[in-house]
C-alpha cells in the first residue's frame, strides 16, 4: 500500500517524455529547460532527465518506474500507457527495425522489401508515433513531422538511411521509383505519399493522414497526379 501511495503522489509531477520535449513544448507555446534540481529516493541521490516547465519538474515516467520498481508498458496499437504498481519494472524491448539500405545494395527491389516489411510493424490503422524525428533533422523535405509528412519521412529513412533528398518538380512518369515521395498542393493544403509500386497507369502507395495512422494500398492515377498543382517528387536514389 505504501508503494502505491508513493507512486500516486509522485505521478502528480511526472510526464512520459519520448525525447521530444523541445518540439512538443514549443508547439504548444510552453517553454521547457533542463531542471537544476537534484532528486533523492530513500535518501540516495538518483539521476533523472528532468525539465522545468512553469515551475514544475517533469521527468520520464520510465525513469521513475525503474527507480521505484513498478511496471510501465506502452501499447502501440491503442497509443496508451499502462502502470502496474504490483509488477516489477522491465526495460522496454527494442523495436525491431530493418537495416537501412546502403548505396551498394540500393535497388528498387531492396527498397520495396523494406517498405512492405514496415507493414508488419504498422498495419493500416496503426499509429506510427508522430511527431517523427528524421534521421537528418536539418536535411528533410517537410517542416512538420506528423500526418502524411511524418509518415513519408519515416518510410524514406527506413529505406534510404542518411542519403540526401533530391527534389524533382513535375517529374516524368519514368522518373518515379519505389520509395520516392510524391507531393502535391491543392489550395491551402497538400498531401504526400510514398510509392510502393508503379504501373503504366497508376502508383500504389503507403500514406497517413491527420490521424497519424499508417495506410497501405492507396492508388493514384498518372493523369490525376500530373494535373495537381505543386506536383513534385522527392527521391534519395543517387544520381
């Protein structure tokens, strides 16, 4: 019971961070800075990654669980965190990832295999973990890292690693390859999709929307794409 009471009180000043503090707080107009305070558990100093926001300390929930020893688990399918004061803490199992393609092994078939492999991790309707932090945060085609843009960059990074992007405005149909990002503008909004397959008449894609959930198997016809304003392609295949 004491353990549960301690947990309940401690959670009043705790927040689950995912390494995105500066981005998340800046987006909401809240300024965060590293906390200068020290933390003690049963008289022994403990090291927490802590941030000061509006005079309060915020630390990672997993860090607290590890120090106090209670269960913390995350369910990606429902985007929910589960706490169990009667369970022992266990480190989060690393998410299996597909090694990024290297230039020497960079073929369309390899790229296709990596992208279709992502469908096992993120089937249609699964939250992909927005906002996404790109492999190269200062070399990316989109400023926002959620919705269709975040998912497109996540797929591209999985397939191409750290290779640079190249932009092609009004690309020809022959220039489109698996793994390329197709982007267009319609009025004040736009959309980005990742090419999985291409036929003579249409592309098959993976994409996301404002709900930050992966979708697979979309089709966009050649004639329609080429009529869209701002139609362009981002590729990472070396020239």
